[in-house]
C-alpha cells in the first residue's frame, strides 16, 4: 500500500462516538488541504447511503465523505451488513447485494472472500488519497471474535495504521473500559494504540485530571483529548441508539406534533432529522398505540423487513388507529420507502424475500400494490413533486427490493426521470414515496408544515436550509474537536508511525 497516511479510530464499545470523531477528522484533514477518504471495512447498519454511481454503503461513510468534500464510493465501505430477519442479514458487497446469510455462515464461509474485498478496497483508496480515516466497530477486545474479525485490529494491521481508542464517559466507567480494552489486546496490537480520547464529557475537566494522570501513568498511553458533549449536532446518525434523542410521549409545548412509528426493523431513520430544524415541531417516536394520540403528522419510515414491521403495527393496534385518524381527518401520513409500501392495498412476496407469507394486506390508504423482488434498486432520484397546487424540485435516493404498481384512483406524487414515483391520496393528506431524504428538500418541507401552521392559526415559517445546516455542523464539529484534541500531535504521530518497527 502506497500513498496515503492512515489513522484508525476504535472504541471501547458501540456508540462510543467513533463515527463522530472520524467525521471530525475527515473535515479537519480536508480543511488542511488533504484529499481525504473515510473507510470502514465492515459496517452493520440499517441506515444506508447511495453513492452518486448507485452503490449502497453505510450512512456514516457517506456522511464522512461529505464532510471530507469528496464523492462517496463503494470502496469506502466495502461490506455492509443489514439485519433483515432473526439471525439473518443481507450482505452488501461493494455496493451491491451479495445474498442473505446467517451469522455463523458469514463468519465461517465469507471470511476470506471478505478480507480480499477489504484489502483491494483499502489499496485503491490508499493509492488515490492523501489521508484515510478508518473507523472500527464495536470493540477490538471481543476476544470471542478476534480470530476472524474484519473491522478492528486486523484492518489496522492491514493498513499499518496507528489507532486512537475512544471511550464514552457519559456511560460511566470510562477508565475501567479503556484499561480493560488495552489489557485484552495482543501486545502487537497494543503497540498500535498511540493514545485515547475521552468523549461526551460534561462538567469541569479539572475534576477529571487526577484520573487522566493516573491513566497515563498506569498504562503508558497518552490521553490525546477530552471532548465535551456537543449538543444539537445536525449530522446524520448511523446507529439506532441515536434515536433515543427523540421523545416518545404525547405532550410538550411545540405547536406541531409529529409522531414517527418506530418498528423493530426501522431503517434510514435519518429521513426525519430535518424535522428537528423546525423549531415548532415536536418529533416523537411511537411504539404503542396508547402513545400515538392524535398527532398532526404521522411518519412511517423505511424498514428492512416491511412485512414483519407491518404485522408488528397491526398486532399493536397502530395500523387500525392510523387508518381511523386519517378517515376522521385528524392526521396526515407520510410513508417513506417501506412505509410507502405499507400504505398500499397489499404487499406480495412471491419469492420469500422477507417472509414465507405470500402476501399481506396493507393499510389501504394509497391506491398501490407492491411486489417484493429479488433485485434491489439503489439509485439517486430527482424530479418535480406536485402537492397543494405547487410544484417543488426534489432530490433524494432510493433503496428498495420491491416495485409498486398503481391501482384505480392513483395520483403520482413525483415525476422523476420520465417516470411516476410515489403516490398521494385524493385529498393529499396521505403521501408516499420511495425517495429517501424527502424532508431534506427545504422548499417542500417548509410548504408542507406551513400548510399545517395555517390550519392551526400559526404564522408561517421561512425556509430553513437543512443542507447548509449540515455543512455548518461539519465545521462546528471540526472546530470543537480541534479545540479539545491534540490534532497536530496525532498528525505528527501518524507521520512517524510508518517508520516504526512493529515487530
């Protein structure tokens, strides 16, 4: 491997903040004039991203590419694992579906093939970029998995990358988790750890200093930074754990109540992030019918297993209650991807893509019927959306295994690339589309909520530019990390690391 200087961020556990810190370094390196690529060899996530050339990768690496100011590509996340059924996941290799596998089969049958794909992807990026920001997954100290892991220290060795270990102090026990992780690493791998970052700190750092001093003396590993918790960061999240930032109960002083149905296989939930840019909206997650109430808007987000999630909604009484609220004129409904399929008359699964069931009835709120297919569609989409007598230019992306056909009474929502996409109810209170990022389109989002505001006697809002908010968030994050992390020292250690003797 040649040109680029790599750095790898690993965590003591999932959701320690690896993705955010990696995103910050992508932005900082780009700001400093380095052509930078993110890299995560293997990503398990239901939040995905479509590259400009129509490949599917983990959402985090797509966002990190945006932070670095480069086009996302499949090599940045060569293996994506998308859980679909109990103990089974869809494996996406270099942006295309490879097949469904259970964990044991994946670990035992796919390891060597996966490693070869990862090696080639890493070599490609190393030859074309100046800096590679590598993200690990989970913990490098999973001793039961280390003989065949494809995402932590094996990748650090493959790239000859120094490692920065991240610990999340918000969960408590940060020193124990850092020391425990270091103690469980093989000596060869422990030498790769050039330092640690303590993340999500709240309070007076002076109170932490005795612990920092003890840690450095005890381990011989430097603390490279203590990063304070950064609230209201408008950057797409990867892990479903981030959904906890949304409320779950009825109430609050916000004028517009938005209920997002949270099913077990919820996917691409970053579709709802722009709703947080509307200060008079309360966005809350709903899993039980008694939490639903009578919201102004109900969002049915994407799903990795639409049929299972639809059955889940029916069993919990959510499906029938949503239909009642629409028929009573009390709520609007927006279905996105899998949520769009649920709004139709029927979902058929003749090939057993999701379940053994040949078909299941939908909510019947849109005149469409869906057939799940073996081939996945992953495309960027742009077109003209017609709603409430206005036309809006919109763009987004599609990731779905099914096709939806119109039934009598069908009215398209979007004209995209010479085809009709999505559907709407005759009174336009129910909208559905395969297009993810629908609400990222500022003019449409503003008009949609201003229509509700006028009906509720609230003054309309001006357009808030969510995409520009994301760019500002990248800069804000980079400035925050520069202030609290020894970035120049890390860069110096990166340059020195390749010259070390690691034997």
